[in-house]
C-alpha cells in the first residue's frame, strides 16, 4: 500500500507521549526540504511519561522501526513510510511507536 515518505520533520512518538528524534537519515535525498528517514529507523525519545522502576519499566529512551518501503531506496536503504501499522518498538519498555505525521504529503512510495 502506498504511503507518504517520512522525512526528518515527521513526528514519531512513543505510546506515553515521548517525542522521537530520528538518527538515521539519508542526507543526500531530500523530500519536503528535509532528509528522508531510512530503515532501520532509529529514534532517540525524550519526554516519555512512563514511570521508572519500581513502578514500571520506563521511561522510553530509544526506539527502532525495522520495516519500510519495499520498492524505494535512499542510499541503498529502504525509506520509512508513514503508514499504520508501525512495527516500531521502544527500549526498554517494549511498547509500540506511532508515526503522527510523515512531515510531508506530496511524495508517496510503496
């Protein structure tokens, strides 16, 4: 199913409201004036509200989204698509990640 390519301006969050900042981009491929996110998409998460031990196993510190486009590559790596379901997982909590916005809506891929 086609979906928008996620760029560095896209919003990715953990289930507890923490904001993700991507660390894997292709600096040579720009979409919407920002670098595209490539797979495996690694994120650093800030602001997670999940409580630390002994109450829970939070907060989320990082996350990874291992699956992306099957047809479009940037720098030899698949690009991340802003489509549900997102197969991303936060560390150390193991909770899912969500893509709130791809950062652009014009460039689609499959």
